[in-house]
């Protein structure tokens, strides 16, 4: 078969491992020709490609980012974009397209399949781990490890100066990274988008800790966390040109409030894109490899309009229609019954 592949949305450690797995199994087991589209949907629209074979992927397993390049954006937002995608299938005699992407790319994949019957298989990708239908997305484990390493380092400087450190991690709509890195790093408080926070409550937790003789504290906050109504001034929302909200900066608003109300010296650390960069963890390399192998097998099963997923330790497939437009929230049992036991 002639199989196209694109990586869309924000990059993520493990993308190259997925590409490598698709190509390896496609070429060796199924006898496929795999064509990589450059820069996500832009490459499909403009037919900008690179051919992918086992040789061209040597050494890519441990590399972060994506060798195909990636972009946010949808062919539905480009005049003539959808028609161009359909034309690419015909012009290039494509038998299938594997879309490795986040919520945005998977929604586009779902619509193109539903409206035009295009033979598409989706693979979920995000460091945020917030895609419906799957237990884990590759890249998440790496991001959590990076955030945990940073928190570990912040403990010593916080302790030396008796300071509160407010550490902002990624997680636009869900607090998966914050919750896992917060548990792993021994955070004093973890703030997530799923649960509006109250600054006075945070200060009472910090004071109670002080009274026990522990002066340094780490507050982990997901970028999408919001104050409860009336707790402190909210922030103005800024949107990028694709309509995604840009949330970076809640720690900058929260830290002065904590300092003013608690009297404790407070500093801010924004981890930002460091969480998305660099080599994937061993766990993510294995997970990404499993996603890639499952995707090319799904192509050969004609599982169009399906997304590969992991449940427990099993690779499964779920309809893109059940996933598109949804966000998977943090496991609140984990947050309430485990993470919060260690607050204070
Ligand atoms: O891919 C998800 C994510 O990492 C979010 O956690 C974050 O808000 C966003 O991407 C940042 O996107 P960009 O790289 O476009 O600024």
C-alpha cells in the first residue's frame, strides 16, 4: 500500500519513534511504501513530502521533536484546503493516511473521514495526556520526568532560602502533568484546571506547614489552573491564530498574591517548552513504538476513522468520532485520594 503519514499540532517526544515503527513494520512486514508529509496539513495541501524508509530513520528513535516538522492549523481554515487534501489522495494514489496528532488534528481526521470517506487512521499525541479514549499518550511520561527533575532541584534552593517556589507546568485543559510531577516531586500543593483554587486556602496550607517547622514549599500549578471566583483577579485570555487559548503566566499572577497574603518570600519558575523538548524517556519510546506498529496494522485491517489507543496494557482502537472534541480530565481519585494526602 502507499501510506501517507503526518505529524500535527505541538511537537512531542516520541513522534520520531512512531514514524520509525510505522515505516519498519510497513516496509518489512506489509511491503508498504510510506510517504511523510512535511509540516502537518500544510504538506498534504501543498503535496510537500519526503519518502520514508528504514534507512532514512536510522538513529531517530531517541530524538525528540519530529523529523517531518509540525504545525497547528486545519485544512478547514484554509480556502480550498479540504479540496486540496482530497486531490492529494488521488494525485499521489494514497491508499491511507496516518494522522499523528492532538485534539485538533484528530478532529480534522475525523471530519475528513466522516464527510468524504477518506481512509484515515489516527494516533493520539500530546504531552498533556488529555486525549479521550486512551489511558496514556506518549510524551507525557517524558514531560513528567522533566518537571519532576526540575522540582527536585528547586527543593534545595527553596530550603536554603526558606522560600515558596511556584512552578508552572504545561496542561492547558487538564492537570495530568501537574498531578503526576507534583506527587513525584513532593509538592506542597498542586493546582489543576479541573479544580478552581482559592489563594487563602493555599496560604493556610503554607502556614500550617510553617508551624510544623517546614519553611520551604513547592506549589505546582498547571498553566490552565484558574482561581475560584472572587479568590484573586483572573487573567485575560489570549488566543493564538488557531483559536487555542495561550495560558502561560498563571504562576506570575499567583506568586505575588501568595507573598502578599502569607508574608512568605515567593519565586516563580515557568518550565514551558523545556517539558516538550529533548529525548523521549524509555517508557515513551516503547509506547510510541507500540502506537506506530498498531497504526500500520490498523491500516491493513482497513480500520478507517479509528484511533489507536492503550487501555491497561493492551493496544486497542476507538472510533475517532468518540474522541474528537473531547478532553480527558485528570483522574480525580488520584488527585483527591493520593495527591492531596501530601498537601501541606
Ligand atoms: O501540546 C500541548 C501543549 O504543550 C500545551 O500544554 C501548551 O499549552 C501548548 O501545547 C503550547 O503550545 P505552543 O507550542 O503552540 O505554544
